[in-house]
């Protein structure tokens, strides 16, 4: 009897131990992301991190995905080198089958499969997205709060100074608690984050779900790059003019949709300044700030009512702003960020559906260094053909087209005729639709004019 009792006890302990080992692993997915808008008919890889929240290693797993509740695409089982995936590491996995779909709204579901998973409720990631036949290039917005010095701040400044040179990124730095906090609407806007530490950054707000605002500036670039891999259903263009005498800036921001997305929209223009010398808590001497937020021309909530809740594809929605630059701001160092915000119901669930960048330097000046010699460019907007002339100027000239962030995308040597305009064939250049700065340099000076490329 005693031997039988002992045997039953040992068997019970064995079964308990076996049950514990069978229920030990807890597989889940991380870093599964897809842009909110992608190009229809184009392959996109499905990449994830396989992780395990249990202390007992995960020895193997497989990944599968489906689109809109259809058939599963199951990947091979991966056997992990001992001891397997523990709670402190991950295994990156790219599924062998890529995503490719048609225009419209879709839902992607990704699932991790493993044996002895103790909690299958956290095995799937669901990602809603929209595929587009027609799209605009995506410019990603980073809104950073950077005024206080700390162990992360030197890295933060270096990172943001690098990011702002990328044409796919737009940067605005908010100062809420130092001598540069002279933008009341900026303070009202960013205070809604309820963030007490700096640096901090919000990237695209709710586009990929609520972004966890933090001071780890080393992750900002990779996060923004992932968002820039997508496209946008709306093309933004921004034109502006500067009166250097009155210091009045006039800006027109236009939105044209390639695909109608229902929601509440707000237009806004951020004004930021580079090269600002100013205080920084505990910073070294001669600290220079870049992309300091000086104004939000649509206020803290933007300009609503211009874009309807159901935009019409191909219709242009436009808002004009004016701003008198204070005397203590360097007008030549100002930069503009045009934003169309899509509100999904709350402050932390809204995002810049697209962004466009511009500069106050040389903007809207049709008579630059040529006195009364004016540049004429037509038709404007143009498609693939453009005619240029400069009044009372003939002879050799260099024609250039610049994007609004200063990149030269076209150069051509021409000969200006005193009696006729010079024809430019731009069909083979591959220009994207949008606004450009046309510059014509002659031996008598240089003239600039804003032109817009359309289909």
C-alpha cells in the first residue's frame, strides 16, 4: 500500500511537472507594422519579431497571415538554437509570401504558432490599411519637445538635425518652458500630450496606433523611416510670398485627394526657425536651436471646415494664411510645414495624413537681383511643357527647378530670346505633381518664380 501510494505521488508530481513544461511558453509578436496607406499592386514584405513572455524558452514557431479573413499563408517552422527564445530576446522573421492587393480598405491579420503556448489570446496582430491606385508621396511629421538638457538631449539634437535634412521628414521642435516659449498656441497644442519630461517626440500621432512618447531619440529615425515607406491619399501643395519690408508672409495651403477617406480634417501651417541662439537648461555655452516652433497659423486645433468629412477626389481644398514676422525672428531662417491632420476621434488618435515643407528664403520673389527685369513662366500650373522668358534679357541662361525643401531636380542651359519665350520639354524628367521653385540665372542676375506641376 505504501509503495502504491508513493507511486501515485510520484506520478502526480510527474504529471504536474509535465503540465507546467507544456504550458510554459507564451509566444507573441512585436514590431509588426504596415503603413496606413500602401500602393496597390505592389509587393510588401510581412516582417515581425517573434517573442516569448515566459522565462521558459520557446524552441520553435511559425508565422502565418491572412488578408480580409481569407486563406492563411503559413510559413515554415523555425527551430531556434538552444536554449530558444527567452523573454529577453527575439527572432526577426520575414514571411516568404509578400502582401500584394487591390485598391480599397483591407485588414491584415498576422499570427504566431507554437506548441504549448500558455496564452493564445496574444498571438495575433491585426492591422487595418488602405491600398491606393493613385497616391502622393508621404512626408512624415515629427513634433519634438527638446528644451531641457538631460542625458539624452545631445543625442536628440544630433538626431533631429540629421532628420530635418531628409526630404521625407518634417521637424518642428516645441519649447514650453524656456525663453523661447513665445508661441502660445504651440504650448496649448503640445501640452495636450501631458508630457513633463524632455526630450520627447510624437511621430504621426495615431497613424500606427498611439505612439508611446519617450525620450529615446535613437529610435525616432527608424520609426519615421517605416512610416515614410507608405504613401498618402492626398497631395499637399504650399505657395508663399514674403514682403521683406513689411515682414508679412502670405501662405496658401492646398489639399487634393487621390482617394476619399472619411473623417474630420484640419489644415495648419507651422512656422519654425533655424539658427536660434538661446537658453537650454544646463546646456553648454553658445547652444544653437534649429526648427524652433514660432507659430501655428491655424492655431492649436488647425483650420477645420475647409476639407469636408467626405472629400471629393480631384477637388482642391485651399486655405490662405498671413503672418507678420516679429522683429526678433530671422525672416531668412524661417521654414514652413503645411499639415493636413486627420482626426480619428481624440487627440492621441489623430495624425498628419500628409505634410509639405517650404522655406521663406527666396519665396514668391519674381524679381530677384534683376531690378525691374521680371521672369515669366507659363502655363502655370504646367504639365510637361513650360515656356520661360525674362523681360529685356537675352542670351545664355541656366534654368533650374527646386523642390520646396531645396533639392535641385532639373538643370538645363538655354538661350533666352528677346522677342520670344524659350520652350522647355519636361516630359522626360519624371517630376512628381506639386510645387517647385523655378530659377533662371543670367549674366545680369537671377529671377525666381513658383510653378506647379499637374497631370
